[in-house]
């Protein structure tokens, strides 16, 4: 199967997903061509990219005879739907999280138009778009693995979606008497080293996010104690969960070591499984 993937940018969680999807798809014999709106097309907004994406996709599908056009996020799907829909049978789209404020309106419009050609990774969007296919994210167990290094830090990834601030995290580290380590602007190839320095990993995403990549990377990387919440996909994972910020310190102090990596293997959170499910959805078109 020949698949054209279009997404916004390489940095961040979606870029990591694209790398793994591409690698595993190639292993399974599929041909992948990837376009980044920002790096390849130099377009940094929806309005500026609509006609260029339409033109390029039309040209590539005609020349390369792609079986599938797979857009990541509503804003890369939008150009193929307006002013009129193209590649109805070939076009699929994936939603990772639930949009906020006014962009939620556009996400809902795109999601309803896509119907059963929509894929979601989280339960919240599955409820909003019942015709969609739920395919959960996975983790690269070869890339994220224990390195047998000494672990002493309380770690946190600084993201705009986290429900605690940098200042709040620093104060938590002081109160539990643990040195802190914050991941910000670390290249993807260095993230496994970050997780391998951690005694405890803390991540508190909002309900609107999905995929829980940071939790899964920490689990695969051998972090012995992970503190999270029940938001996003939290209920799925055997991590220690807090109910509110006041309980963070108690959770850190009372958390127990677990072999999360073993749990990931047992439950097959692999990209091979993810891609196989994705191809089955594509084949139904």
C-alpha cells in the first residue's frame, strides 16, 4: 500500500508518532511519503496552506498513484475538504487530542465530514465522533529502554498542556527533598537518556490531550515510579494517580516501584500493532 502522510511539524509528539509509523510501515512492506506543512511547505497557518496542500496532494496522487492520503490533525485535513471535498475514498484523518476554544468548532466540522474515515487515539474523541476508529498510540521499545544508570531525579516534561507550572514543580522537588530534572527542548534521540536519570516521573496532562506518549516512554525507559492522573488515557495505565495537586507529595512519597516495561510488553503497545490496525481501516475504504 502506498501512503501519503501530511502533518504540521516534526518537533513534538506528532513528529515522534510519524517517525514510528513510517518506520514500522516500511518494515511491513508499505511505501510511505511524508510531508510536513511547516518544514517542507514553509506554511505556518491553515489559511496560508489550504491551496498549496490541495495542489501538492492532487499532483502527488496523480504522479505517484497513492492508495491513501493520511492527514494528521483537522488543520491538515481541512484543505482537502474545502472549498469542496477531494479524494473522498482515499482520504483518512487522525485526531490525537480534543481542541480548545474556537478551534474545537473546526475540529468537530472536519470530524463529522470524515465520518468513518476518521481515526482517534483517545476515548474523548471517540465519544464525540462515534463513527471513528479508536487506535491507541504505542511506544518504541527499542528506542526507550533501561540503560542501567543510577536514578536520582524527580523528572517532569515542560509542556504548555501540563497542569502544573515550572515554579510549582520546583517547589514540589524541594518539599519531597529530591533533585529535579526538567525536559524542555530535548531532541527526541536524547529523551531515553532523560528518562534513565529519573527515580520518579511526574506528568499531569489535561482531559483534552490523548495518547499519553510521555507516560509510555517513561514506562518503556524503566522509570520505577510514575505519577500521573486519570485525565487523558490515565485510567489505562498502572501508574500512581493523584486526584488533585494537594496529593502530589503524598503520591511521590508513597509510590511503589513497578515494572511498567513488562506491562507494556504484555499489553502489546507496539507500533506494529498500531500500523496493522491502521491498514485494516484503510482496506475497508
